[in-house]
């Protein structure tokens, strides 16, 4: 018995596969800039766009903690850390556990999201 596909069925199959592949791409984790907007931008800005509750994070990767003109918590001022990607990763996972007394209480529990945010911040010079 021969199996025959009509041109209509073939076209429908192509559209279905394209939609399936497209929806997979949309299911990928958002890029670091989108995650920053979702998880960080309520309090922080980048690029000197002030008016936020927290400090501007432009150039934060590689910078000493509490080095900018901002009213940092005493805990952060005394920490004496430099924000490396690994240090930011640990801090973003559990800020109040890593640095008791910090005013930042929002965490980013997903490792892939932390990495994307840190990669985004590393590009903000």
C-alpha cells in the first residue's frame, strides 16, 4: 500500500514543525538583559540611569564592593570584597546568608539565570 501525502498535508507538516521549533527557542532562558530587567531593575540601574533604590551596577564586575557614591549598608562597606563573577554568583544565590546585614534581600536561585545576569553585568562598562 502506498502512502500519499498531498501538497496540503506536506505544507501543514512544515508549518507544524516550524512552530514546534520556534516554541522551543522561546522556551530557552531569557538573555541576561531581560533577566536583569525582570529581577534586578526594580532596584538597580545600569548606564547611569539613576533614580533607583539600589546602586547603579555599571562596571560592578571587577569593582570593590561599596566603592560608588551610595548609602551602602555597614555590612557591605566593611566586606572588603571585589565583585568577581564567582563572588557575584554566590552573593546573588543567597545575599543575606553570604553577607549578613546586607540590605539586598532578593536572590536568584537558578544558576543559569545568575550566570546570564552576571554575563550581562560584565558587559556594562
